């Protein structure tokens, strides 16, 4: 997951009224710290924060052994049902929704209007620690690249996913709007959906899922 605050750059200024930009960074730190605090909640225990890049928050699920084995059930991953195997992805989607709620509350308190633009994707990744100085844990691969593209080609206030993610998350009761095909540089044309929320009556994917459709459009984000 990549979650950016595109309009933070409009807010940031180094003018004297903001103490050379320090006050802007103080607010950004408060935002990121509030996102970090969400990870203390039990339902998000299998989500791993990767890093922040400017005002962009990067996180992943399913990268710890517990999230793929006895964290959710007692069977090996190859014996798990779809709902058991991808529970951590549903948790990540819930985390994205919780981030939006958290930012809305901070906006109300600080009289700002920051908005998130979030991209999600699922699949295999390569993970490791690199560097001789300030070694840093990171993840790589096509899965990561597509998640990043879902963020950068998205729309503020929305969580964008590709069709593979949609097919899984709809089983957990998440609600979607079909955006349609968009052209993504390096990936070609991808069918994408905006995740709008979660059915409150849903429990582990047993509730109904609603998908509406936006007017057809092909967007070139080259």
C-alpha cells in the first residue's frame, strides 16, 4: 500500500510565519505518528510499515510468518481457503480506510483539508535489508510497482485497486466503484476500481458487496 497526501506540498512553505517550514513538518509528523498508532490495534498486528517517502506512507501485509500461518488459522497456507489466505489483505484495506478516518479527524482539529490518495495491490514481493550505513528494510517487485502506480494514477480521496485485488476484497464485503480502464506507464491498460468503504453487516466476507460504475474513461498517466 502506498498512501500519499498530494495537497501537503501546497500546504508546505518555508515562510517566516511557519518558522522556516518547521510548523509544516510538525503537522506532517503528527499525521504520520497517528498512522503509526493505528498499527498498535490488534486487527492491524500483521501489517508492517515499510517507510515514509516525503508525505507518502508505505506499508505491507503478509510479510511476516505469523500472517501466513497460525496468525489466522492452524493450516499451512496451501491448505487455506481464499478468505483465510487473504485475510491480511483485507486487514490492509481496513487499515487504508482507518487512515482516511484518522486524517479526517486531524483535519477537523487543525482546520486543514488534507486528503489521501491510496493505491493497493497484492502478490509476491522480495524483501530484505540493504545498506552498510543506516541499513533499511524494504520490499521490491512488480507487486510493489503496481501498488505505487495505483497511488500515482489515483484520485485524491480514493483508494484505487486493480481487478485482481477487487476480485478478492469484494468477498470481504468492501464496496467498490468501477473506474474503468486506465493507461499506466510501463504496464499498459489496467482495469481499476475505487474502494469506497465496507459493508457494516459483513463478517469475514459473508455480506453483500456493491459495485457501481463510473462513466467509461481511458486515462493516460504517461
